[in-house]
C-alpha cells in the first residue's frame, strides 16, 4: 500500500502541474465586499427589483437588499461580512439575469424556487452559494439513452424562501408509439455537499490547512450527513438498535468508525428535502431504459410539492435510441475485449470478519456490492481474495456470488499469488549476494557457495508450485475454463521481479495459466514478461505500443492517473474512458473502489498526513452510497461502448459494397481517430458518436 501511494504521489504531482482543464476555486479579491462595491450592487439590485413581476423573486431580492443595507449601515464591515454580502448580492443579481431571457419569463414564477437544468457530469462544482454557470432556467430535463443504458440528468433548485419539505413524484413516461418507460425505471437523489480537505475535487492529497465544501454524495436521505458549518465538520448518522446518533467523522485523524458495529444505511427511496433561502441544492435523476424499449421520444413529468402545495412540474424527455450498447472492445482491435476492472476489498473473508460470522448478512452485502459494480460497467471484477487450498469454501462461494451478480468470469483475474512466500525473499537475496561475490572473484569456493544458495532458493519454489497447481485445478473447475490469471507482486522492484521469474515460467509453461502484475517500463526488459501489465501513470500510445510489441497476447491497463479520490465526475469520466481507449489500452484497473483498514474508516477524509480518502463509493452496513465521481466512471466506460458501437456499425457499412454507406463509415472512423479526446468536451464526443451511428444505421435501413 505504501509503495502504491508513493507512486500515486509522484503521478498526481505531475498531473496537477500539467492539467489545466480543472476548475480553480476563485477567491474574492481584496476589493470584493468593499463598502463602495456593495453599495453599487445594492443600487443595481434596487433598479432590478422594480422591473420584476414575480412575487416570490421580488420578495427574495428585497430580502437580500435589506440584509446588505443592514451591513452597509454598520460603522465597520469585516472581511467575512463583506465577502458573504458580496456573494449574496451576486447570487441575487445573477438570478434576476437568468430569469429574464425570452421564453423563461413565466417559468417558476409562482414557485418558492427557480429551477436550472444543468449538465449532470460537469467540471463545475455546484455549491450552495453559487448558481450554475453552465445551466439555464428551465422546466425541461432531456436525456439521450441507448436501450438498457443507465443515463443521468440533473437540476439545481435556487430557493427564494425557506421550505421545510420538498417532495418529487415521478410519473410514467409515454412514447409516441404507445410504449411506456415506467416510473420505476427512474431514481432520484439529492447531491450532498460536505466538508473535505483543501484539495477536494481535483486531488487526493490531504490539505489539513483548510476544509472546503464539495459536492459528492448521492443520497436518498440528505439527513444521513449533517454539517457543522462553524467547525466545518461532518457528522454521520448511525442507526443503533437503541436509536440514531450522529457521529463525528471529521478530524486529522478522526475517531475510528466501524461500519459493521456502527450501522449506517441510506433510505431506499428519496425522502423530502429542505431548502434554505439563497442556498442552491443539486438534484440527480438516474434513468435506466429497459432493454428492448422501442425507439422514440418518451415524455413524462416530475411533480414537485413544497410544504404540501403544488410547486411546479419538470418535463422529463428521454430519446431512446434504436440499439443496445455492446460490451466494450479495444480501439485497435474490434475482436479484443476492453476489460473493466476495479481494485476493491469486498470479499467474503472481510465481510465475515467484520460482522462476526453472519453469513447471510455478508452474502447479501456482497451481492449488493457486486451488482452496483456491474451496473457501473465493472464486469471483469477480480475476487481480490486468493484461493486458500486448505479452506476453499469462502473463495468458491464468493465466485458464485460474483457470477450471480453478473460479473464476467472469463477471463478469471486473480486466482492467487504468482510468487512464493515473502519470508523466502531473504534466501533469494542471499543468492544474489553470493552471485555477485562469485562474479567479482570466480573461485571454486565462491561458485560452490553461489550454487548452494541458488539450490536453497529453488527449494522454496516447490510449495508455491504445488499451491499454483491446486489453485488452477480448483478455479478452472469452478469457472469452467482455463483462461486464468495469477497475480505478481504489487509494484515489485527489479530484484523482486527476478525472484518471481521461475514461478512465472512455471505458471505459463507447465500449468497453462497467465500472469498479471502492476509495473512500469522496467518490465519490458524481463526475460519472462507477464501477459497483463497494470502500468501506473499517464496512459500513452507509446506505452501501449511498446507492450503490445512483445506479443499478440499482451494486455495493458492503467492506474494512478489519478487514483480514486477526486470528486470531479468529468475528470473521472475522461481518465477511465476515452483517454484509455484512444491510447490503445486493453482495460481500466484503478485503485480503489473504497479504501478502509483496521485503523482508517472509508468514511474518513483522512488516511494519513499525505493522503485524503480514496473513494468512488462509501460503504453502508449492507450496500454502498454512490458519488458523482462513480457516475463519471460509468459514463466513461459507456463512452467506450458507444465508440465500439460506432466501429461495429462502420465495419458492417464498409463490407456492404454500398458507396454511400462506405463514405459515411469512412467519415465516422476518420472523425473518431482525429478527435482529440483530451481537449474536446466529453458530452460533445458522445453526441457526435451518436450522430454518426444513427446516420450509418439509417443508410443501412434505406437499402
């Protein structure tokens, strides 16, 4: 773990130096909040108040003005007062501006809030004191989705007054052909902002000099987390049998939190939310169009009530495409799978240990975990629990649960270690010392000593060979094939790589299995290379080409660019999706779904003095809570699936002999090849892929 984090530190330091696409927190200048500037903003607000006919909006603007005038009426304005008042005035002025454009004058005119439709996956942080720069006042939510695909929409509520209870009712969506998308295919969450370290949103390095609000959690019950804004701390609700309590999960380090003995659960459905005047709140809508849903536009409403009274409707439109997405394939070869993997700790062994042997609870929790992973496209999940030849039942049962959840088990990644016991490494080092002595002074005595040390090393391999053979036989019987990988030592230095070479030879030549290992450019020089390398750092065509040049069976994946941790969903979408795909990688296999240990809880922002928590999700007693970043990951893989669909449709068009179809396919493939995925907006890439796919499909249907 420590070595992995060290590599991560170097990688992300470089990342933060070169990455310019991330948003930067804008600090108020020394002039913001000055008396003259506040007075000018109040005067501007006064002039706008007289022009609006919206009663709730007018009352809100007057309230902001009056509070600003109260500050201006004091003899001295502190920096904090000035900054807070400046933000409130700018918020109010933007709200007036955004509600004035033609076509939106009547939208939400009588509601206690204004609604903005916004991009779901945006690099912009949606914070309570901000209004969206990339959204617009609207009552429309629009989604384009393939059949069977998860997609998301989002909106922001800008409250004009306090509301103690806001509820949402989702109705069935009706299609023009008479088909329906049921309301049960749609879920809603509130996006919870909470306090994290100062590097939140763009890094996982810990900065305890400040705590900042950051949007992250997708909750059904926003009261699962409560904030202390004065102390900038998070409190997590624990539902003990004797009653619920809020536990402080902040601090450096925080008090240890045990998710098994301190049970946490979110609500299964969205509960009423509260609104506070002038504090925006983001909502999240997740749709899954049922497989086989006919093509067309489906329309329905989300009815909103505020304190029990009707407060408006959102129109939800889903344009269903006439196809399902294929499993992802690689960019360089449509016949090769692109594997979606994730490092994790969701093992039967861990769950049984944590809940003191409650098998039913452990298995239900794992099923929920694995289903969540599969729903986010992680279908090539390694078990991360080595086969135990003396107690095989936990491993084999875990494999059954993975299969039940929809995990693809061919190939089977991670049967067990591709190295002998670490206690024998000193014997290998003794041989290296003796070898060096012989090479420096090739006497008979030194040669005898070297050979003796080497024979001692060879003897240490026999137990490992026996384990590998037994594991291979048991796992292949369980999964029904022999396409099985064993794991090399994690981030091994050169001598430790050489220490593993005879076992790698045995695995490949005698057993007929394969080897996976984390690594870097040094692995290119090994006498025996693994079939599958997880190469840390930035994915590049040069790395992929170098690795693929070693043989047609060579696969390359990537981690630590970055690890989990940054909350920015747009960043996570790019780095796990088209960046890897266009660099001709074969998989994504990052660290880690969520990190916890015997001393650090997954709910802690703090790992140590260097690192923030590594999280795509947060575990509850029986399930996990999704995050913006985790939704970004899913969309990144879906981008690869759309690219795969484009190439499959183009392949069919090129083989058709139809000149018009061939021209459309050539244009689509050329566009995909030339598009710079590192500078082009991900949504634009997705929409362009859909346009090319639809054009090629329409030409095929016209024949």
